[in-house]
């Protein structure tokens, strides 16, 4: 996962690690070494899922899997991620 930092705003900066969900995540043999542990990849639907039930988060190609400073994983839509973070 690459490192990103929040885009400067009047809020406190936060360093996160993130990995973009790519088409190759669903084409390669499952699981592969680029997969984030704890995220389920569904090649039939082309989605990555984190969690289960009502708390589950899903994302598709172009979205980002984000790990905050405490180690918590989440999935963010591409537009939201790019408006919030920039590479370090």
C-alpha cells in the first residue's frame, strides 16, 4: 500500500495507507500478493468487500482501500479519496 496524506485544509492532517482497486485484482489467481488482508475480492461481481452484513463496505475498480493510522480499513469511492488525500 502507498502512503497518502490529507490535502491541506483547516483540519488536522492524517497520514493513511491506500491501495487502488484495479481490474487485475480480479483477473489474477485469487488470492494474490497484492490483495489487502481482510478484504474479500469477488471476480464475478468485480467488487471488493470489507466486513459483513449491514456494516459491509464494497468498492469497485478505481475505488481505494484505505488503512488509517490506527490500522482500521475502509473502502472509499475514488472521487472522495482524491478530493481528500494526496500522495506523500
